[in-house]
C-alpha cells in the first residue's frame, strides 16, 4: 500500500489489521518503509491462583481499625 493511500485511510487500515490479523506493508516510491502488524495477544497466567500476587500494597498499620485512622466528622464538614 502506498504511503499516500495509507495516510488517507489510516484508521480504516488499522481496523482491518486488527480484525483480519493480516499485516499491511506501507511503501514509498515502491520501497517498503513499514509493516503494520496486529499486536501480540496479552499474556495470561496459566493458573488463576496467585495471579494477583505482588499487585497490592499495604499502607499503614493493618491492625488498627479504619474508624481510628479517619476522623469521619471532620470529613463531613
């Protein structure tokens, strides 16, 4: 596909690549300058158990009730 045609129909070409999975080669004066390819599928963990490990963070003291940390009356004002 020539670069001028790609420029005029860029969004449609990207949608076509996403839907079909077929790459498109963009050329300038007949010389290839770019290949538009679909993205790799996202990596999925093999097992859901433990898949969220390392994604949470504990902030503060987890043994103190939340009501003691926040002055709810001051928050309302």
